[in-house]
């Protein structure tokens, strides 16, 4: 019903930046929110950031100030600008959509390493 297409992951040095993007397509009756979660090796999946259709944002404390979520409502696309990346940010990042049931992307790998 709803398909999420992600891009932007990769390898980056500590202190570097990446921008992730995720576009929602398909039969979308109401896209309430989109966002990002991540899962590092040996850890549970955790919230990174979300943004509602009104533009209200929510960040995990560890990401606030370094990561910025934004959206393009006309394109049903969400972005995650990640700055000052740290090795502990290494994880698979998953796009999320509330439409109004939950949908997930396939995940994109972010590796922060020297």
C-alpha cells in the first residue's frame, strides 16, 4: 500500500555529515508522520527523529542538535541531515511512515569510522 524508498547512507568519518532521504509512494490516504529509527549492532531499534504533517519535530536526546529532520509535503518525502557524526551513530537507519498504520523502509546503513 505504502512504499518507502530510502537513500543517502554510506561511510563517513567522525565529524562528517550525511543526508538521508525517504519518499513515500503508493496509496496514501493520510500521511500523519514520517521519521527515522536506527538499530545498531547488539542494540534495540531506537527513535532518531519524527516529523508530523504539520511540521512538528521530535528528536531523541542524543541526536538533538546534531541531526535535523525536515519534510517536503508535496513529495511525501522526509530528510535527515546528520552532522557531527560519531562512531556510536553507526547503525542501520530505517525510514518510518504513519499512514496511519505503520510502514517501514528496508533500511540504509550508516557507518561512521576513521
